[in-house]
């Protein structure tokens, strides 16, 4: 197993500082989390960039959600973020019938050449999860698949995540999976034992949902939990 990674969703430079203080290895910067996360303002990215030294992955998503409403505007925003120093991104699109929208994905990748990125939870909404995983493998810069295993979250999707972990290395299962979307502390030991070594949290490091700030102490508890699971399994 590799080193365990804790990624925390943040919406501002202040939250980024709190998450980093709590021990987050990486941040996902997004806006409007009540709408599942939108592309943040350029100015907020710059503030966040200057606030922390941990890696920051920037969401590329608009009101269309898993179907881009304005791909040209997203490309423009992505290019501006890249020019401002963004090096890592989060994106993923589906067609109306739930297939991977590779032209939309490639259009954004063309705007951020050479960058590493996460294909986010669009995989959980795909009509054919296996087909999507096969389709996105090998896209330039893609190193992480964020998934709960189910639209309903990790509590329901855990069996899928564990079954896929057992297939790691097979075609369609070469990407590192980051478990996230309703992830609970009780899910970590089983996931870590099966080789999952990246974990994504958002509301669980806040006291009252997205309207409340990131609590460094809550981030620290998650970091300690993941580190303990890694030690137990020899990571």
C-alpha cells in the first residue's frame, strides 16, 4: 500500500488554512457546495494558493453538474486558473444518457495541459460504471477516481468499493480510488485493509454542514484515524 492521503473539501483560503493545520495532505477547492461544488472564483483560488503549501485541486464544474452547461466558459475559467498557478484539478462529465462525455473532458484537459486531476463522482452516476472506468483510463494526467461506490454514498456503496479494490490492477481498475461521499470513520479500516489509501471528506470536518467552517480538530481526528489504519495494515 502507498502512503494514506486525506483530502479535505474547502471553499476559501480560511478553510484551507484550517484544513492544513489539522493535517490534510491535499485540498479540493470548490464553491457552492450546496450544489455539489462549482468552479471557484479566480480570486479565491489565488488567496488559497497563497495561504497554504499543501496541494490544492480545483473543481471545474458549472450549474450543469455532470453535464457542462457552458463548456467554453469552463475552458476559459480553467485556463485562467492554470495561468494563476493551479496545477491540479477535479472534473468529470457524462452525456445525457449517462455515458462518459470524453469530448467535454478532453476539451478541459486541453485548457490545462500537463496537470494532474481527479475524475470526480460522475462515476457513481454513470449508466455503466465499468464501461466508464475503462473509458477514462489513460486520459492524460488522470491519477485519481473519486467515488462513493453509489449515488447514495459510501454507506451503500462500500461493497462496490471493496469489490473493485480486489480487482486493482485489472483493466478498468488501474486508477487509484479515493473514497468519498458520505464517508464515515467506520468505513476506513475495511477500505484501508483492501488497499484503498485515499480518503475525501467535507461535511464530516464541519459541525453544522457546509454553512459552518472547517474545524482543524475534526480534520486532525480524521488524519489520526487514517494514519492508525495505515500503521495497522503496514502502510
